[in-house]
C-alpha cells in the first residue's frame, strides 16, 4: 500500500510519528475506514505549494515575496513550501487527535496517550491552527534562537490557515492549557518528541534547515504574510481533495513523485498570463488588439494611456478621465497589457458598477483575449464573469459547459479525463476556460481574467474569513476600475482602503471615469501611493483643470498629470429650466415632438418614472406619441429584453438589415431611471432630466445627439430641459423630495449653481471642453450660485458633511486595517467579529451604502395551487412546471433563476425586511432547498397570479401579488409598481 513506501518525508520519521492522523472518513459509500496520516498530508501540501509556485502563481506574486528575503525568489519558494508543509502541525495534539476514537486508539497503542473527546471540555481553546502556531513558535525559539516576538510574522500563517489569523490573546489562553498540546504524565515527553520530530523532518525535507537562521532577521511586510497565508490555504484545499489525493488504503502503491504528478495532472490548473512587452507603436497595437474601422487610428486619450503605461518609472496607478465615446475601455486594456508585462501580473480584473455593465463588458474582454499573442504551442487562461448571476449569462454559461470536466488524480497510464498537453492546443490563440476548481465561491477571483461588479474588488477591503484569498487574487493582476464617478462616498471609503493595499502590493491599477472631482482624484492617488491626506506633493492634482486628463502615480511616488489632447468630437448642448409638473411636461413634449422626434425623460426615482409614464400616455397617445419606460425593476429576462429593444429602436444608425425600414419610431418618449446613464449606446433628439449631480447630468447629455442622423424640425439643436424643481423662480430652487432622498440637497444645489450661468444666459454647454469645469465647480469648495442662495446652501453643506462623516465611520466598522509596518504580525488582522459573508448578499451590502436590495425569484401560482415559471418567458421557457414535491427539471429551474426581481426600498429597508423575508419564506418549497436544485437552493420566491384586475396596456403581460401590506403590480411593459394597501 502507499503508506508502506519508505521515501521522502516518511523515511525521516519513527513509528509513533507515523500513527498521527490528519484526516479520516467514516462514509460507508467511500469505504468507511479511510484515513490520511499527517506525514502524508504534510508532504502533499508542501509539494502542491511547490507546483503552485512553479506553474500557477503570477511572477508579480513570486517577486513580491522574494523581494524581502535574503536569497530572493529561491527563499520565497522554500518558505511557501515549508509553511504549507507544516500548516497542520497542530493536529499532533491530544486536543485534535481525540476526535476519532479509532485513530486515537492507534496512537495510544504507540504511547501517545490522550483522554476521550468528551473528557476534554476545553478543546475549543486549542483549534489545530492555533495549536500549530504555538508549537512552531516554541520550536523556532528553543531550537533556532528566534526572539519570541519575531516568530509571529511566520507562525500566524499557520494559525490563520482556516481563514482568520488568531487574536494574540488566544495564544496566551492556550499557553495556560498545556494539557491540550501534550497529555500530562508518562506520555508527555513522547508527544513533545513526536512534535519536534515532525518539525525537524519537515525542515530537512523541505530544505529550510539552513535558512531559518537568516530568516530570523527578516521583517516580513504584512502584504507578504497575506500572500503566504493564501498560498498555504490554496495548497491545503487542493491537498485535501480526496479525488486528487486519495486516503489510505490506496488502490495501488505510488511513490511520492507518482502521487503528486497524478494529482497535478488531474487538477490541470491553467497557468498565468505572461505577456511580452508590446513593441508595436500605439497605432499598430490598437489595430492588432481591437476591431477598428478601416483607416481609424487611436484617439489621443488612448495613445496617452499606453504612453504613460510604458514610461512610468514603476507600474502604478493610472487615472484616465475623458468624455463618453473616447474609447476608454480599449485604452485600459491596451495599458493593462503593457503594465502586466512590466509588473509580472498574470491576469486582469475589470470591475464595473453593475451586473448589467459587467455582462456587457464580458464579451468585449473575451474578444480582446482572443486577439492577444500567445506563446508557441498555445496557452490556457482561466476566465470568470464574477457576480451573483454569472451562470445565467449566455456567453459565460457556454464557457462553463465547454470547460466542464471531473477533477481526479490521473496516472500516466490512465484516462486523462480531459487533460490536454500543450502540444495539442491551438497555437493561434489562447484557450479560454472556466476551470472547474476555480468555480467555488471563494476561489473564482483566482481565475486569471475576471470581469465583475466592483463589489468583488471592494470586498478586498472587507473583514471576512479567507480575505487572504481575495488579496492573492488581486495581487497578481492588473486591476481596471470602470465608471469611477458612479461610486458614492460610502463605497469610496472602501475603494480608498483597497487602493492602499493594491499600492502596497505594487498592483498596477487603471481607473476610468468621464470626469472626477479634483478632491476625489487626489484622494484616490494618495490612497494608492500610501501618502497622508492633503500631502502637499499631491496638490497639483487639485489644481489641474485640464481635460481630458491622465494622472499617474507609482507606489510611494509623486503624481504626474498630463493632458493627452482631444479628439475632434465636440458638441454643444443648450440647457433650459422646466418647472416640475406632469401637465407642464406633457405640454412641452407635445410641442417639441409636433414634427416628430424621440425624447428621453430621466427621473431620479422609479416612482416618478411610473407616475410620469402614466400621465404622458393619457395626454400624448391621442397625438400619436407613444411612451415606454426603462428602469431596473424588471425581471432579469424582461430587463434584458428591454435593453435589446432600446438598442434596436434608438441605437446607432445602420443596424437594420439591408432593405429593412429604420425601426426608430417617428414620435416616442422613453421615461427612464438612472439606467439611462449606464453603458447603453442610445441616441435621442431631446433630453428632459430631473436635476441631478452635475456629472450625472453630463452623463445623461451623452445620450443626446450621440450619433449623426437627420433630426426632425426644431430638434436639430441639442437641448436638455432640466426639471425636478418645483419652481425655478423661487428665491432658492427646491429639488423634489425623491431626488433629495437619492442624492442629497447639498449636491443638487451645487449642481444647479454650477449650471446656473448657462441656464440664465442661454449659452450652450460645450462638450467636452466644459465637462471638467462644471464638475470641479460643482464639487469644489468655493461659493457658487446667486447670493440669495448662499444661506440655504451653507446649511445644506453642513448637513452633507455630517452625513459623509457618518458614512465613513459606518464603513470603517467593517473595513480591514491598512497594511501595518514591516514585521508586524497579521495576528488580529480581521479582529474578533469577522463574518463569513464574502460574496453573499450580506457581504455585498456591507460595501454599498444602504445595503443591497432584497431579491426574489418570481414564479407563477395557478388557481389549482400548482407552480410554473411565469408564462411570458421567451424561447419556450414560460409556463414550465415547478413541482412542489420534487426538484424541478434543469431547464425549468434555470428559467426560474433567470426571473429574479429586486424589491424596492419600501420592501427591503431595515424597518420591514425581516417581515418581508418571513412572509416570503412561507412560500418556500422544501424540495427545492437541496444541492440537487442548485439554481433554486437558498432563494426567496415571490408567487404571483396573472388573474389581475388592475388596468394595464393591452399588449402587456401582467401579474400581481401581495406582500407585507403592499400590493405588487407587475407588467412586462412597466415593470414592478408597489402600492401601499389600507
């Protein structure tokens, strides 16, 4: 049997040490008496760490660890392998070994006495991670002359290998219970001898015996401690996989080398991206990587971003501010390739504000990956769409299906189970896979290329279990943060903390924004560079007024700002005041669209969207003007269909097939929420918008006259009507209450004051020339606006600053601390109240102000009590049965999972959410709460009826439900509307 092969670590151990167990299995389906000796798991874990170091870790991670050790990367590999090898040392204790009576009895048979599990009520004081930390500490002090205080920077890696570095006080508590580490009495000396024997054997086997003396003087940065912790965790998880590393008795004898090789072949992890530094000039690079029209050349912003990426002394932070439509995405990807080659990054994380923007970006990134050069013989890269509904994305789902394979050990003479050696790969481009092992909730960011919501990045600043894995994931990538202007003060508090860690790791970061307030730009740069707030060296970033603008700073460096020049794209938008009132709005639209045209009306709340659409239909339909809505409160599939319809009707000209009529309506009004600001390439003749923060007003203007086309009548001039103010003639304009709730009075009044000169004089806003001017004016400290407004604006400012401080303090409750000084242990890094909320609704809520809205899956209840998917789903997915006494068919379950709906704040606020959840749980189906129903397990379901008596458009499919004292009316044309009953 495998346990009888005397080689490697086993050959260095005596009989008692060979009886110590690490893992056991009492499952009759798998043999019932399987076990794994500790020495075997130590050898497996160390070997896996070596293979991860050699074949999987990005160069940047290896360089970072090696840079602080006397012998560089060689020491880094030795240290990582050794720590992975000894991580379960705490299992050589009676507190752990007593958990399996059969295996404990075997150990007693060689003299390692211990009480029964029931006879050790204080076992919780000695979890095996902490026990291993204490045993390793004592060995380093007693046998290698380390100072006790200096050991913790290494031993904490052992103590925290289950995700949370122990608090210092816990080691003190364990020191007071030595009986948990060694049974007092005759066997105490044997316990101590076996513990030391295993430590000495590991030091010899893993080659660190003669390095420990030199490492004694090293002060490990906390970044390196985190990376080593993550490597140990990954190594342990892989080595604990029974399909890769079978328990004893094995089915056939294997040497150490054969066992490790079979497991590594079965795991088949794709390696990191290792790009060469692009030698092409910007024009050649963009032509090779992107599908540019014939004769097109990169825009100045794109050329500038690549130039900065090449010329920065050290790869660092690049902030690109440029108008919509200037190709910032392509600029970021091109810069990422340069920065990755220079920094040793092994992949890229592209973070966006929402699931919708992430879904839209995913195919663009995949197309870019298909165009990247690969090494001769081909390469395999792991790819991930990272948000809670990624599996419902068609493109990513296809990638998942194409990458599906079992993970199990593969002997050289066995079936490879899908393993593909390099010579069989396609040489022209990399093979993109969604690797099976990297699909776990805590592992998906370890894929080389990730597109996902910004929450995935912000949670690197959230104190959660296994945070080290998220740090390892980002430490080996180039990070791109898109639409940075979309993040509020609460999220920016997390973003700054994450940037401080990224700077400490030396991670290249590209931030994209239409424009940023000067103070926000400065704070992002300060956080990344590790500078103190208001560092005078960063004052240039507050004084810079150029636009477009590219800002750069290296970790610990001084910022630079450059103006790359502008493309020839310019526009003029005339802004006008329009008093709030639905009759006023309807009359103005009737007049403006008399000769035809398409208008976009943007409201700041969905409630105003519904009220506006209702009145406009009543008033305008008789004039031949149709009205539709767009907001986020639709079923996922209905929302996707809405977006497609918007693009079909209002997207770039030239979309219709040859000979087909232009689908653009003759006269139409779209009433939309803030979804109109994000990513959709739509074009309208007239814009009406609620007063909003000035940067968002400018974003909305980007949907006005976006593409060249013939405009009807007087709509040939781009005009933006600003409403959402009860009376513009009042002494101080008062924004409507819904807008104040969303954005705050201070920000809205500053926006109105910045726009006031244009509203008063009738001069156009010149884009992009005046974008930065308006943003800096609105978000600056100087007094702006009419004199008569100042007392109200000052009061609003004080309220705003108080609210901002409260948000920052609230965020700080959950934020991880900044990286400490070199040599300071990670002990207590996550503090005692850490939760396992990573990538859950609770975790995502903690990095967004106001939490995350409650989501339900909508299913249809019929008069006979049966359940189906809602009847209007496309592609034959409507009306599929969902049996209440069994796991639904896979197609029906997936269709139900794609029918997600986010409930509004009326039903998800802290004051009502518990009642809502309690009522929804009454409609839960027990048969669906199993791993066999993975699409539905753990979800909340809203059962709706289509037997409705509320008026709706004839063409609309509709449904209704009641929940927590509200009536929920849903239609495919207008989405969800919530009405308080009683």
